[in-house]
């Protein structure tokens, strides 16, 4: 996927009251702003100028075009002059693409000595955007409002963040999730209504037997499997005690089968579970890790909501520094400054590795299968977010905790899995309580590339509830909100 293949349309509102000359200025200024934004490296998608809108019919036509344009993922709307808001009602009600309301003006400074009424009539976004803002509030439309001069770095950054969220939403609307087996038996949070999810987010979730995967695995020749094992040996550190050819061959065959199955089915995310492994010699480990590194979403134990979320987060983060992965709050260290050791049985994405991973083969201790191959590494220090998508009685909720990744206080020679250690904000005591009050899952999407703002913008576009746990979190207020 290339984000520059996706388009955000830059749309300006005005009216005929000001005459042809003023409208020509409006169009010229709007083209310059659109071109400037399109050239900004902080905005990963293409910004496309669209003609200035002055009537209700033009607005409706533009919204229909946006709805039907394959690569249009959203609109940036700006009222250069005063654009009567009633002309936007029909179009906005029909618009299915997300939009950002940019509150700016073409000039940075006022020309104090020469300003006259012609200048005032032309540059009146200060109240034109308020007219537009009223109707979007009146219609209760989800949107992001960005205020600031269009060349300021913070303004550009906010637009860029929203554009990534819009790209995530575009992916969500087209995403297909494959489930090999069902979710882990008797577990509540990994369950959910897949029809409700498709209505809310657009992504589809369908189940397949493990035998379907095994059939595809068996279609690969021994030479193809040997070639992938050779790639493993070239790409990762393998200590002699982990140089177990049979295990590596089996892991490579699983990866080939998985990759082919997902590519041929057009899937962007998938799940499996250690309780449904009939026909597999080992639980997929390195196969899942390498597929995640290539952009696939994944979650263990049949957790299709988190698998979809990881894929969406990877799309949103494309090209940013830092990786994104499936994750789980596995265990705590309550000594010193309490912290979380995050990991999973096998499947942490190497995009978050601080150094070259080692390929290791260890017993799993669960699932009753042969020792699986996996990549072992530690995540680098720095800020990150962990996010959980859960289904509540009255809809979906996205729970986000801001965290700071730190290095383990000691070596972990006996821990045979990839891991990240972090300090939750504001503290483990408050953050864990807040997470539990909010109903967050034990599985998460973890990212050192995205920020809370990216996820906040996505939640707004998706029309779902957002609970943020950060340095300012107070439990009393959070509990009231969750109720």
C-alpha cells in the first residue's frame, strides 16, 4: 500500500454575492494552499484541489463524486469567505467520506495600512467558518477542526495526523479478516458481534478451518521451503542450540501457506488459536511475526477485533518512524517504579525490535504441539500507545493508554519470547485501574509510531467512544464517564 495513492480533496466554500473577481481570487488562493499542503512531507496522502463551491447543487455534486471516487478518503473543507451554511446541508447529509474543517485564512498578517472593505469581504473565514461550524454541529457530524495558519508546522501536522486516520478508516472499510479456528473457548472479550462490527467499521470477518490452511501449505515443494529457511538463516541470528532443521522447515512451510492463503483471499488481517491446531505440527510463530512485519494485522486466540485494529494501525503508521504490533499486558513488576512486561506466547512483530532478532526454538508449554520457531527481541525505549477495541452493550469503545517504553532492568536469558517493558501513564496503579474500569481487553495494538491523536481522529471518524488514559487521568472522572 502507498499512502500517496490516496487522495484528500481540498474544497473551498464561497457564494456569488462577492462577484466574479472575488471568486477568482478565492480559487487562486485555494489552489496555492492545496498545492502547498500537497508538498508537505508531514502529509502522507495526496491533496487534490477541487473547484470553489458556491451553490447547494455544487456541494451535493461534489459530495456524490467524493463518495464514488475510489481513491478519495476524505475532504478538507474551508470557507474562504462567507458561505451560507444551508447550501451545505443536503451535501453533508449524503457525504460518506470523513472531513476535516480547516479554519485558516490565506494571509498570515493583516495589511494594517492598506486594509479596506474589499480585503475584508474577501478574507472573512473568521466568521465564514463559524457559519459552517454551526451547521456541522447542528447536524452532529463527526469531524476534526484544525485552527491555524496553513503554513504553520503545527497546522500541517494536525492535518497530516487526520489524513493518516482517514487512511486507516479507508482500510477499515475494505479490510477482510480471516479466522483460522474460533476464538479461545470460554473467553469473553475476544468474542463479539461480527455483523455489528461490519456495520460500524466496514471490515468483514470470516472463519476457515485449519485444514484449509494445511491444504495450502502442502502445495509448496520442498525446494520452496528450503529457500525460505535459507532466508531465515541470512536474516536472523541463530544460536547452535536453536539450529533445529525440522522445526525451521515446518515453520517455513506454515509461513508459505499462510502468506499464499492471505494474498489469494485478499485478507489484510488474520487470527489463530492454540486450541485449534489440528493438522499443524506447531503453533505459527515466526510466520505470524514476519507477516505482521509486512503489514498484516494479527491477534492470537481468535481475537478478530484486535487483529483488525493492528492492521488499521499499521496502515495509519506507514512511513513513520517506529513499529506497530499485536501485544498483551502479560505480567507486572511492582518493585521500584511499577511497570508492565508486555509480550505474547510467540507473536510480537519485529517492526518494534531494537536490534537484530534472534531466531529461537523453544517448547511452548501450551497447545500440546511441537516446539515452535519464533523471533526473540526487545523493543527500544521511547513513547508509545497501547489500544484496545472492545464491544460494549451499547456499541464499540476504543481504550488508549499512553506509555513510556523502557529497557528491562536485568537481562532475560530464560524468557523465550519478544517483549516490551513500559511505564503506563500516569502510573501503573491508576492506569491499570482505569483500563479495567473502561473494560479494556488484555490484547492490544501497540505502536511506537502512532500517537493518541491518530487514534482519537480514527475514533471520531468511526463514530465510536474513546477512553484515553494519560498523564492527566483521574479515576473519579473516568469512572463517571464510563458509566
